[in-house]
C-alpha cells in the first residue's frame, strides 16, 4: 500500500491509488521513514518550498519503503509537465546503498520528465566497493538527460561534476530555506548532538573530556538527531517532531555536534553551535560555503581543549543577527520557472 | 591606438582598426597592462581556453587602458554571434574601482550579446562607499540580460547571487585550466610571496619572525606576484614572464604566501605552499572549494609558530600526485556550446 503524504494529510487515511486530476504533479521519492531528523527536515522543507513557491503543483511524497511500488504507480499516470524528485540530504554515494539504489531506480525510470535530485552531499568511498557503486550510479544517472543534480556544498559540486555528466547546480541544504525560529526559550547547559554511525570521527575519550570540562559550567546532556523513538516517522508526524527538536536545541546555551543538521537547527534557532567534522567534511564545507558569517556558529578541526573552550565561550557571547540565504536558491527557482513556463 | 593582442602577436605591430572578416569573435575586455602576474596569468589562460576549446572564435583582447576606445570600436563591427567577455581575477567590487568602472561600461554597452564575466572573487566593502559602488554595479549589470557572472569560489558565488539578479555560475579560477608544469628544477630554500596592498592582513613582525625560523633551514627570499619591472606587460610579453615566475616558484622548496595565484602557481608546479589569508578570504575559499585534496598545498589561519613550522615540514614531505579540475569548467563549456550551436 502506497502512503502518499499529500492525501494522507488531507484525508487522515492512507490511500492505495494515486490521484488523477488536472493539476500538474511533483512526485517526491525517497521521503524517509527512518528517524534521522535531519533527513526528515529536508523532506519537510522541500514540501514547504513547493507549497510556498510553486503551489500549482500537487505535491505527492512516496515513502522510502514504497519506492518500487511508487515507481510502478507513478509510471501509469505521469505526464510531461509533471516533475520527479528525489529527496535531499547527505546520503548520495556508497555509504547508504539502500538509499542510493532507490535513487538510481527513480532516475533511470523517468527519463522523459524533469528529474530533480534535491541538494545532497556526495561521497563514494575510494576503494573497490565505492568504485563499483559509483559505476552503477553513473550508468543510472547518465540514462536520464533531464536529470539535474543539486549539490549543497562546494566539495559536492566539484565531486558531482567530476563523477557525472548531468547538469549540476549549487544551492544550500533545503532546511536553510525555512524561516528562522526565534523561540525565546530559557537556555541552560550544553547539548552534545553526536552521531553513532560510520561517518563519526570524534573519539569517545575526546567527547568525555570535553563533557567534563563543560559540566563545570552547567548541565550537560547527550543526544543525536537520529531519534530512538518513535520507530518510524511519517509525513504526518514529522512536523511535530521537527518542532520538538528545534525547541530542544533552542533551550540550550550551546550545541556541540558533529551533525550537519544540528548546525542547521542551531542556525534557525539562534543557538550557539560548535561543529566538528565527519569522515568526509560535509558539515565543514557547508559551513564555509553558506554559514561562515553566522556569528553564533563555528566549525572547527581543533583538538586542543583550551582552544576549544575559548571557541565555545566566544560563541556564547556572539551577537545574533539576520542572515539571508534565500537568493541562493535561485537556481532551483529558475529551473522550475523554466519548466513551468514550457507548459503554460 | 587600440592594441589588439591577436593581431599584435601575429603581425608584430599594433593595429588601429579591428579586423572585419567572417570569423565569429570573442572580445576580451580588461586585459591587464599592470604587472600583477596573477591577473596576467588569468588573461593568458582565457586565451588558451579559447584556442583549445573554441578555436573557431577570433580572440581579440582589448587592454585595460583602451576600454573606452575599445567599446567604441567593437560597437561598430559586433554581430549577434560574437561574444563579449571581461577578464577574471579577484577585483570585482569596491577595492579596485577603476577596474570595476570599466567592467560596468562593458556590461551595459553590449546588452544584446552573450556577455561573460570570467571567474572572479567579489568584495564590496560594508560601508557607505562600498554600498554606493555596489548600487552602481547592480544598475549596470541589471541592464544586460545576456550577462553571465562566473564565481571562482563558493563565497563569491553566494555573494554574487545575493548582489545581482544575473545568472551566476561556479568554476575554478581560469589559471587552473592550464596544464601542470613538471619542471624538475633543483629546489632550494623558502620564498615568501607577499602582497603590499589593502588586502594584506599578515603583520610585518609575524613575517619577520617566520622568516627567521625558516632561515635556519636554508636561504629565504621575499618577493610578490606583482612585478617591479617591467613597468607594463602586454599580451606579447606576458607568456614569457609567466613562464619565468613558474620557474621561480618551481625552484623553491616551499612557498609561503598570502597571494591566491602564488598558491595556484604552486599547484601547477607541484611546489609545497602554505597560504595565509587576505582581508576577505578569497584564497581560503578557493582552497577549500577546489584544492583541499592537493597534498602539497595547505591553507592556514594559524598564528602559532610551532604549529606553522609543523605544517611547513609536512608540506615539504607531501607526495605529489595527479589532480583533475577540468570537469569543473563544464558550465563555461556548456554556455559557449549552447551559444555556438544557436548560430550554426
């Protein structure tokens, strides 16, 4: 049974058939059911973008576990004016093969439709496995002349141009399209938001030492942007969970993280955040490309505890201010405007 | 009298009239007569790019001091299929107003022709003067719907999209289009390549201290990519001077610099190079965007002498290897291919 978010939201019940009507459609594949709140926020932001900027499109999400059934169902009703998308995030490459396989299937199926790979970071490992995965993706992407890949950082832009002959465009992560949330909650303590996956590079001993230092100044807690419960998230439940995590972030004096979206949530809520690296620099590059001027955010490769505590103290004192990234989504706007104009 | 490099090179004499023939033309404005070898190398690289990739175009350079006369002369012979360009570099903005004025004049004159602003860094100062300059540039650029701005780093891409409504594309600096030069010269000592302009942020006391440290290991010399003589450079003399500076760089054990193009020349010649910042991060951003994986190059914001000497020692031991940025000029290729196809 397909879960189509658009209908689900409006009817409060899952439906098993795609809508057939006169509206042009945006089919977003890969909507995450898993509990990574970064990826959840990306899919939410893509929906918000369309609702605000291209409301004429009926926005239909196909959940990650429904990719195969969704492809079959969409093939039956799709028109030339309809758009196919695959959700954004930091999972294009060889580290999350199940997701990459779904992306390939979608791209090589809808070769006659404008196909948008929403802003991603890319990382194919430099070993036999990574190279084989890259070849599979190259073959799939090359079969779609209407595919446009969006990179969310300059490193990914460079890598995508090298790996693929498709058009590559450069915008921020979709979550940075969302409006800032000035929640004015009481702030207390430090929250460590840390990954537990193969991208982790911080050692546990370093984390423990840094926690001990910060514990002298106030309460210290540890969490992750990947939730332990609920077990699954749907387009119905994700917005509330997204608001909850923003509130959690916004009630801290400082965030210490190696999670790209912990940084982004801190940007949105004006929460001081010190970001450390992951295995291939996706947070680092996005920081330098888009967020270097946001005074309450800092990326660091530092390992010296004295320097790190100075950085954290400085962040806590940093002034808040407006920032403006809307103009940097222009290439996405223009792609969709040009497509829409063709069918009017 | 106009100096047109193409004719000058071929005839060994300046000519006072632009050529009229059946070939489509590429008019490159802003070719530097001043002795900044970085800017000289940029104009040389643009010429090499056209000679290699689009040889059907007659490539005509108009020197910086000839902008007004050149505009007048070009207006009389230009056709729809001809292309107008303004040279690349790190001078778009309010720091070099004479250059920016020429750029505005060119952009607002040839509004019916494909107009290419070759890869630049952008910096308008955040003060009354900078904001007035920005408004003048915005008005001029906005009058040309066929203008495409190329940014050579992600910070500039972000800033250009915010400042201008023109299309903005993202490629490396044009000098990185040139082939590496493996000169195999005997290497000795350290060369400090340091700016003397308003973009300088390194202090003289810091430089002296670092020179003293490196002087213990071998000869230390100081220079700049801006030559003291000759007083002027022409398209005839620049290639030899370019080869000379590459040889100078390639005969050092290490380059210490705050010059973007000292880094680029070090990339091309496999010379270890530690790059420090300028006033607005143009070298830093280009490093992270394009050169982070080049093992003999390192950008640093470090001020601790011990850490800096460790970085230099590591660079001297770094392995050389191939690197590949050709794919990252694709957006320039495609723009020119699309334009060329329209007139075939």
